[in-house]
C-alpha cells in the first residue's frame, strides 16, 4: 500500500502548483505508470484510483483532477477542447501549462523569486519574455501564425492571451475552417517554440524559422493521422498543398 500513498502524494504535489521543467518528465512518467495499471480483483493489495467511483483510472477523472476540481464554466472550455484532441500526454501537459500560464518563462521565474539577470526574449532580444510575447507576438515568431492565416486566406489581429489565442477559431470567420486542424497547428507551433527556446538556452542551438515550420507541420500531420479516420494523405503531399486543402473544407 506504501506505493499508493507515495504516488498519491506525488500526484498532489505535482499538480497543485506550477511545475518546473525538470518535474514534467516525472509527472508524465507518473501518468503513464497509472495508465498502464490493470486492476486485478483477486489481489488484495493493489492500485485504487480514488478519483473515479469505479476505482479504475479514467482519462475523464484525471482531466477533472488537472482542472483542480474547477466547476465547468466558460474559462475551462480551452482545456476541454484540448482534451478532445487526444494528443500524447506530454503535449497535453505542455498546453495545459501554457494555457494556465504555468510555464517557467523568465517573467514567471522572476515572479517565483528566482533571480533572472536578463529577462529579455532570446528570439528578438527586444521585449520581456512572458508567454503572450514569446508564443504569439514576438516579431521572430509571428510569421508562423501569419503563414497559417495565408493558408486559410484570412487576415486578422491575434489575441495576446494564450487562452483566447487558442480559442480564436470561435471568433474568426474562415469559411470551412477545420477547427481540429487549427487546434493541432496551434499546439504544434507553441510546442515547437518552447522546444526551440529551451534548445537555445540549454544546448546552444540557434534560431531557424524554416526548421520550426517544418517541425510544426510534421507534428500536426502525425496528430491528424490519429485524430481523423480518413486522413491518410502522405506527408509530402499534404505539406506542399496546405493552402488548398490543409485546413479548410472545400
Ligand atoms: Zn521576442
């Protein structure tokens, strides 16, 4: 039974406050560990998932836990939409942190009394590194979002708030927009940005927007293959024709 208590403690420990990057793999391992568990009736001392009356792990109860017991209201819609995408756990966890502004950006670290000498964005070196800037408004990054608008033949101003940015398909009017594909693109772009930012800081990598576009496109394609039954188009064919049929119905 000891294992259960420990795990429960870890679970609470990890989800009840913002996570640092080095804790994320721990959280993901834990989720995968729990997901792989099979409850065996004949054994007395075993796992009990206390968040669901059945004692069995369910994605829904884990989701409720991640919401911190919040009641379902409009402000949780972002996470509901994210959950429906069925992307691998690590991506969902990343997006959840971004949507709740819990990523350790330089500004957030400073807020937690971590001394940061230089808080400027390392892409443009011209503004403070907080989520709204880093992911959506940095002049080095914004071409990735513009590119998407050109694919769906639209122009617009992007919301600064991560949540509104994610849910903007509800307000922008694009004929025949495939909203699931927009959400996959959104997650792929933000993931790619965070990964590049960390690679620059920790691995001396350099900024390369073409490389990031390629990576985000490929990620989107892999998720769509899981999400849409009839999405069987070859990557090269799909990625070279994004303007025509990548993100809108015809
Ligand atoms: Zn910047």
